[in-house]
C-alpha cells in the first residue's frame, strides 16, 4: 500500500474557524469555560481559607514549574518577618531567589524549601529562578511589601477568568511568526539524498507576542521534517552556527556506529563555525527523530530537533499524516514548536483515516489525550506492533515515538496533554492543546 501523506496537508482545506467559533467550538468552550471558572473559583475560596498567598503569620507559598513561578505576585506586610515556602512542582531543577535578599538552593523535581527573608521595607522586590535563561523564559514575579491588603496576588474574578479563557479560544489557531517542521526536499547527488542542516540561535514566537530565545535547524523549530524511504542513501551536511559545540544524532535509525553523532565517542566535537557530514543507508523504517547530542538538556528543549520519517515498503493507507512533536523547557510546553493558541489543528474530513506520529523531544512524559475517538496504536519507536491496541490517551515518554491511526468522526475534538498543568491555567488554555477538526 502506498501512503498518500505528501498531498494531504495541502488537499484538506483549512477548517473554517470563524464559522466554527460561531457554532460548535463556541458552545463547547463556553460550557467548558463556565465549568472551569466555577471549579477554579471554588479552589480560590478554599485556598484563601487555608493557605492562600499569605497566611497572616507571614508565610507565603510559591510553586516553581516550567517556565513560571506561581503566583506571579506575592504580597506581604512591611517590617514583619517574611517566610516563603517554595515547592518545585515541575520536572526540571529550579531555585527561587528574591534578588538581593536571599535564595534557596537548587531544588530538583518535587523538592521544596523555605526561604526566610526577615522583615523587609515597604516596596516591590523581584523574584526569579536563577538558572541561566529561566528568568527570561518566564520564571519571575514581584513581591510587594506593604501597601495595604495582603492576599493572593493572582486572584482573578470569575468574569476575568472567563474573558481570558475565551480570548485564547477565539484566537485559535493564532498566527505567529515562524513555522517549524516544514518538509525539506533533498538535493540529489547521484542517488544520494542530501540534506543541509544549519544550527543557529534564533528568536521564536511560541504563542502570540511570546517571543523566546531558541535554537533552530534552518530557522525552524522543530527543524525541517525529513522524509526518506527505507534503503535510501542519505547525507546530512551539518553546519554549526551556534556559539557552542554540537552534533547530530539520528534517533531510532540503526546507523553505522561512526555516524551515530555522539561527540567524543563516535566522532569529533563540531565546534562553533565548524561543519560535519554524516552519510549512511537507512536500514529501518519508522517514525524517528534527529537532534543535537551535546548539551542536550539545553539544546534540544531550545529547539535543535526534527522529525525523521522513514517510509517502509508497506505503509498503511491514510488520508492525513500528522507529526506531533512534543517538547518542554525554555520554550514552554509545545506541540510542533508552538503553544496554544498558536498550535496548528489537525484537519480531516469525516471518515478519513488520520495517522498521528508522536515524537517526544522533551524532558518530561506527556500523555496525549484525544477526545471523541480511539486511536489504534500501530507502532512504538518506529517498530510495527505485532498486536496493535486501542487507546485514547497515549503516554509518550522522552525519546519515545508512537504511531496511531484515527478514524475521523465529525466534530471539533480537543486534543491535549493530560498533565493539565501543561495545558491549562487560571488564565485559560496554553501549551500542549490543539484541535482535531473533522468537518
Ligand atoms: Cu505534558
């Protein structure tokens, strides 16, 4: 069977979101929004009655995660001792510092600490995570000392919450600068498919107005999607325009050892300004990835990754073939390099078969949940499953890939990570949320 993927993205007309927003999506999200607002105002009431932002004895609480500190504003009395209870609820290490007045040690995931500041004069103090890049990525807030009522700094009225929630939904799918994962056509050198990949620092608009520092292959996050056939001879010419060294690993491809991309182990380091060429025959089909293999916990979350899809001789026939690259870190929680409402919908017509290819390049697992339709899981890490199984939530651990087939049912189906702090907050949906639009 032959896959029909290459034509799909262009032959399925983009969904008419203005009409959808006036009808189904609007009703769906308004009802969800009202429910969410009710739940969150209950939470706010309970929270104020227990801990809240300030307990009256000067103990404040903050939560650290990628890439924010909640609440964004803390209030405390002037000239009274201030203690801040810090919990790292994220998946990466962070610390908490009130600039110039004290800091916790580095807290790994699920660790906590209490920062005792003593009394402070009335005024506004900045707090941040001191790990390089984390403040810029959003991990900052304000401690307001004095000036009247102490209380939870981020309390919003239910009306404000509804308004912010709906603003996000109405903006979807929001236009942002830059589109990652665009299919890259090879240059041919005889029978060899040649792909040029240049790594460079970039500014990347993750969501409308949210421009962050990233690292990109060919200016795209994720890098260009490379699609070849099993048995093809391929050459990747890597140019390193970063200010640090790097290399490229072809994750999931059973390459000859010398082409495995691990600096110091199988090749020389590729320094700033240097180039390196990889060449091999692709022995195994499947949904694979290419990514940096130096300073990986920084370079990959910042964007040095891409889909590497190898088509076998006997692929299932599908109408839509969509790569879903998951990532987390300095760019926030992203699907194909964007956070809601700038994520792109997966569009199909009723009855069509959609192939979803999940690739997790992040530092955390993401259980991707599709509303309304089961997914037939046909492959793990590019290997065909002897016994496909059905599921609606696909847990994708870092480095894993899953391929699933969905029979499209009419409707606008929410599709999101079900670690809900990766997808929704008091200000509405963000991050790993999109829609499978079947109409
Ligand atoms: Cu997640």
